[in-house]
C-alpha cells in the first residue's frame, strides 16, 4: 500500500527546513529558507507546499509556542526574542492557506519524536533529545509519550553553575542569568571567544567549558527524568570529540549516586548522537503529520 504524501516543516530561528516525505521517515524533497521576518518568510513556506500534493503538514517550530489545543493562541509562537515573530499565528496561517490538517509542536519535541520512533531511541520507552546550536532546547519522551506539561519543557533555560575560568558567567540569554542556553549555545561560544564554534580547534579552552555545561545538563536530566537514552544534536555537537568528554564528565558529576550499568559501563550507548543526523526534526514532523490523519497509529 502506498503511503500518503506528508509535509514537514522544521521551523528554526535561523532557517526553515521544508520537506515532503512519508510516515516511514523517507524524505523525498527538501528545501531550506532563511528565517527572515514573517511577512517574507511565511509566503515562501506556503509557496513551497502548495503544489506538492501533501495530505497533512507537521510543524516543529522554534518557541516558546502555545501547544494547548483549547487556547485562543494555539499554534502561535509566543514570547520569542526573535524579531517580528512574537505572537505570530504560525500554524493557523499555514493551515488556512494550505487547507489541509496541520499538526503543531515545538522543534525539539519533533526531533525527539523522530529519534524515538525511527532513530536512536527505537524500542525504548523514554528518551531526551537535546539540541545545542543557535539556541538550546530539549524534547522529552517519558512512558512512551511526548511530554508537554503546562506549557512545554524549556530545559535550555535550566540554571547552571559557572564553570571554573568562565569569563562571561551571565551568558547571552536576554531572560536569564547563567542558564544553559546563555552559556552553551553557539552565540555564547562566539561571544566568549570572538569566533564561531566551528573555527575553534579541539584543544581550545572553549571545549572544557562546553563539556562542563553540557555535562551539568545531562546530569540534571538524568536525576530529573531518568531517561533510557540522551541524544545530543545540533550544530555545536558537530564537534564529535565532545561526546566522550561529556560522558566522562557526566559520570563525575553524578558521583556514583545514580547506579546503572548502562550509564556507568557503556556510556557510549547512553549519551549518543542523533541516528537521523540533521533530519531528526524533519522526520519527527512527518510523524506528527501522520498522527493527525491516523491518530490511532501513535
């Protein structure tokens, strides 16, 4: 049986990734657009999807977003610092223009869904996906379902202790003093060292700080949610040497309190890169689209 054509939109603060594919994770077409102002960006997204023959669209958007279906602002981007995007009815605009069912979640929840169903978390009952890039966010799967809660989790804004030698302990977050995003995101690294992360060599002091902050994050996630796997993705995690360093430092921070053979003896299978590469959120958005037309399929 042929699978229905579905649309996927990974709405990021830097770029919008549009794709057409199927519920098995196959991506048939993909395009990327800069995230400019809404009045220029939204028409480009609508134009991309209009002639693709998709039956439903799944959106994973940067946030914060309103995920309460009963809310008057359901599908809106809310209190974002992204210029021009605060309280934009992102999902309703696309739904009304395309006249198809649209599923809506935040971008890291979409990525978590993709990795859980078809990537690094296949067969598990719980997983936390953390993206480290322009911002830092996390999607949580617990007891076999995505966690939304009152609004949705914002682990990128957990408060951290400054690492030894930190020269900018406040960080770059406009909302919080010393949060994970403010201390470990790509813009934070650039502000601290006056160059982007991708240009820093592996032995640069920057990576000691980054390791410390991401290990603090992983330790906090472990004691708070006890997931069966942690997936670290995003542009900053393209530095593959970070994984082994973060695993070792996380064990140090746990101090032997959380006892698990998986964490202690095989950390390389516990804190892992995304199996879907840069398609985690796109695949997750395809799954969201499939859920809205086949809600019985999970």
